[in-house]
């Protein structure tokens, strides 16, 4: 993907500081992180995503984490820990 500008609607920070993460060559052997934002149904959605991804790819591990509440952004510490442990992350939205 050529140059892209990503904007975070929750941030007043500098848009130029945002960037796309590099694409992984393969998901086989990778650790998948699932971020549950605690909205109704997001656990069902993420469980199904985990099931489908494990069927399709040879994932090393699936890590499930939950935000304390859907009304606020995820705590920085939670995101940092997930980023350290997972090769890629899927965030679950539902309702």
C-alpha cells in the first residue's frame, strides 16, 4: 500500500506520527492477539475469529485480553503488553 495517513478519532496527536504496521509474510507460527472491547457480543465474535484462524493457519498461540470498559480507550499498559506478546492483533467490535 502506498503512503497512507491514519487518523485516530480519540487522539489530538500529530497525524503524521501514525503509520501502518508492516504486513506479515505469513500467519503460520505467529501469536494472534484478540482485544475484546467488552461490548455485547464481542466475546462471541472473537471466539469465532479464533476458531476460524486456527483452522486456516498454524498459529503458535492465541492471546485474549479485555478492556476494562468499552466507554474508554484501552489502557496504555494493556496495549503495550499485548503488542509485546502478539505478532498481530484483531480488535472485536459487536452489538
